[in-house]
C-alpha cells in the first residue's frame, strides 16, 4: 500500500482504537504524522530495538493487537513478537516472502492472525475492531 494510504488509515485508527498506540516505522515523517494523529509512542528501528521499546511501554506484557500494511517480512515478524499471549494480528500488506519464524512461537503464544483485503476508508473502524 502506498504511504499516503497508510497515513490515512492510521489517522482514523488512533481514535477508533481507544487504546494506547505504538507506531513503528523507519520513516521519521510517518512517525511524526503518527504522533500528530495520537500515537502515544513512536519507535524507529534504525535508532532503537523496537521489541525492547515495545516491551518497555507495555511493562513486558506485549501488545494486544498489531496491524501491518507494509507486507515487510521484518515488520510482520516484529508484529508477532510484540504481541502478548493470545494477541491478535491484522495483516493487510501482502508479501509472497513473509514467513512466521519460529512457527512454534506463533503457536505457543496462541496468536490469532486475521487477513484483511484492501478496504475502503468507510470500513476502517470495522477493520480496527477485528
């Protein structure tokens, strides 16, 4: 998905989510936009260990939900690692190469993964309640 769509979805997701949002991105402009839209924490993996930062923010518990539009293998892997036990991951970005590793970790944490095709902006609140 193009960056503009990600920013639009993020801007609508923050108020709809009703919880603390942690935005992770390599692009500083996107992180600044995430802050403006209400992200409580931003993390740039080029500057700090994103998993350690997320664990610090959640007091080691992990995130309830993660959402990826990039399709990046690294982003998907981080999203799964950052989830709490029985957390939920929503995947919108498509990747032919993404593989969950280690797969046992995915099962032992009982992660629920939901795929979401492209959606219209009027469907955004429904996507974030998945």
